[in-house]
C-alpha cells in the first residue's frame, strides 16, 4: 500500500532505500523537459543537491515565468487543490512547498510504475 512521505527528506530517503532514486530523477527530468523547462539532473545528483537545485528552479519559475510554472504543474499533475491551500506570502517558502508537492507527485508515479509493471 502506498503511503505518501510527509517531508522532502523522508521522500528522498524512501526513494533511495527502495532503489528508485535514479528513476525519480529520470521522471523529474522527463516531465520538466516535456513542459519545456529544460532541466537535466545527472543521475549522480545527491538528494541534497536535488533539493537545492529543484527549489531554485521552482523559485525562478514562480518569480519570472509564472505561465511556465503553471504549465509545469499541469504536466506533472500536481493537485490544484493542494496548490490553493499554500500560503503565497513568502515566495521562498512557497517554492519549497511546491517543490515537495512536485516531488511527491513524481514519487507516486515512480512507485506505482515499479509496483505494477
């Protein structure tokens, strides 16, 4: 049974423990590129580097390319309801929370694909 992790660190730890971390990176790269937001995390990217770089990318999108940001959320299939619940008063915090929602959605895709292939 799938239980979504409650934090970014727990999610990344679970991905590593399940030997699915590389597939998670691949899925992130695929969906970002599909949304025309070129990102290419090498498979050697550590979880800490992934968090930092993904957070920066989301922050830049929210600040500078809002339409592209919305398109990315649509492509990845992040719940609109979850996005609406976030407090947008602090962009740094908002981008961190959105990063977690993106990672969680990507993790769900990878986990289910692995379970039911």
